[in-house]
């Protein structure tokens, strides 16, 4: 799974550390790209997917642009995150954002009247022509999430937290 | 020649939090004889680092739905957000090259009577301005050059990275965004951490705002060490939010003494000013930094009102 979506070259990693040396997240947190890739190659799945540091990558792709072996570390990290989410490791604020997209069609919805006023202040219509004014678009998103099983993934998490 | 037309993908942050960017884009594109079409019923892109980290097929399916709206209109997409650009461009690119993903996505899209066909291109405002309008036309349209304004840049990540896939610019030494901004007449100021991430992406701001702000703070300190600047210009509203509202949040999380005073502009806001539009025409003063601090842009430093 990681090889297919993350990067077929992961096995070419020779642990040079260019990724971690380039990493602005690693400079201030315990997030270590090189270490995660090493652990993934060793098959230490539970260790890799359960660590909260997995979520400190901002996906800036600096490591990907500098990796001498074309391992595509950012895509590897995203693929590992997909596995983590599928196995129930999703942080609460992330689950909330996912639910917002399913409920409002947007991760950052229009939400309050004050934001409509802000739009009027700059000379725009109060509601933009996106999902904020198209409820049928939100229905589309719900149908897609139902088909891919993403709705359950988010909802199940909600239950276990209650 | 027919007027270039684009489906205008707004995303979330531009229409819902930084509407001045939407208004400025409308002004600038019109000035350059390019048409922006409303993209009725578009949803969240959805955010590549957030949704893409959760479930790749769901992410690609929702992004593909947005792309099919433009396929119906037979027009390329343009967007002013690095995140939206990355989501829609990456999904479009991956769906054009990955049969297995395309099959899975089209199965999901069949539920809503849609199909990804791969008939359009996804562009960023930067592409539309640099490649379609062109620097020559932009320079000719400048009626109020921002001469003497010292401008730092924050190009952000997702327009140009990963460089081998996007093939936009050299991400270690980019020049396209800089040339576009320099067309305004402002003076480019380099600083060491110009190319590092603002800190907001990849679901980090959502999970841990203080860690995200620590990136931002490093950028600001690096800029001050290089002698400071009058403005910071970015091609992304999420970076803009992080750099603009982030100044207020840094004081909250790191202490009042960490006070930065940078005016942060989206590149279309910079060009709108250079094209002679008054800041009130697109609401520059509605940036969240000013709303929270109850102040205004530093007009004198911007050379707009003295």
C-alpha cells in the first residue's frame, strides 16, 4: 500500500538523512522523517502509525525535492497517515475538519453572519457561488464519502470517543 | 484572439475569510482581459495535506468532482490558493496517470452521475498571470508602481513542489513568482528562510497551532535579521492567514513582547494596488490581522496614502 501510493522507491532509501536535515518540522519537534521511513521498511507498523509525531509534517515537500534516491518521503508519510486513519488513529481536530467537509462542503465554512458581512464590505455578494449556496453539492460529497466508506471511518471514531 | 476564460475555483479561505483576495483577483483579471467564470457548486478542494492524509481515494474523488465541473464548462481552472491548486492539480495529474485510482474514483463519481474525463488543465493565478497574460502586459498595466516599497516574498510550497512532478520552477531558486511580484515596481528583499514553509500546511495548524506558528516566527525573525521589509507577498491565502493573523496568534502563544508588524498581501492584492485600484475597492483593510488588532495597513509604508 505504502509502496503503491507513497513511492515505489522507498526500498532505495540508504538513510542519508537529507530529508530530516531539510525538514522544518523536524527542526522543532520529535518528527524524524528518516526514522519513520526506516521503521516502515523494518515493518514496525504499529509503532509508526500510532506515534503522534507522524502528524507534524506540513507536507512542504522539501525532503522530496532533495532526496538523492527519489524516495518521495512526503508521499510515503501521507500513505502511512492513510494507514493510520484506516486503523483508527485520527486526531480529534482532524476528525472535526473531516466532518465539516461532509456537513458543509468546506473545511473552513462560511459559518457565521459576520463572515458574510466581511464579504459585503469588500464589495462581494454575501454568499459565494460554492457549496455555501449549493446544498446539493454537499449531498454529492456525502454520497462520495458513503461510497468510499470514509463517512464510517469518521463516524466510528466519533463513537469510540464518546 | 478570444478572451482567455477560466473557471474560478475559490476554495474555502479566500471566499470565507480573505474575501479581499477574491475581489482583487476579479479586478486584476478584468484589467488583463481575462475572464473568471463562477464555479457554481464547487466544494472544498479538499485540502491535500489534510484530506489526502486521511484517505487518498476520498480526497481524489472530491477533488475530481470539482474538476468535472470545469470539464462540463470546457474551461481550465484557475485558483489563488496553493493548497487548492495542489489538491486539484495533483488529483488531475494522478487520475490522468493512474488507472487503478481513476477506476476507484469514477466508481465513487458514478454515485452522483459524474465521470472524470481528464479534458482540462488546472492552473494557479500565478500561471494565468505569468503564462497567459504575461509580464509585458502586466508591466504595461501598472499605473501606480510601488517604487521604494521593500517587499519580502513567501512563495509557499505547493505551487512549485514537488518540482520533478509539477515542473513549474526550481524550488531551490525560484524566479517566476519573484518576477511577477517585481512587475509591481516594489523592491525585492531576500532573506534566509524565504523558502521554508509557513507552518500551516499538512494538517499541522489544525492539530497544533503553536508548532505551526513556530515556523512562522522563524520566518519573521529571519526577515528581521536581513533588515526587515515593508510588506510580505504570497500567492496563497492559507499562507496569508498564517503570516497575517499569525502575528496576532504569535503574541497570544509566545507572549506580548513578540510583536511583529508586517502587512501581508496576496499577489493579486499587490497587483491591484499597482494597477491603480484604491485599497477600499477590494477591502485590503479587512485582513484578519487588522480586524483583530483594530488597526489599519501601514499606508505610509505602502506608499498609498501619506
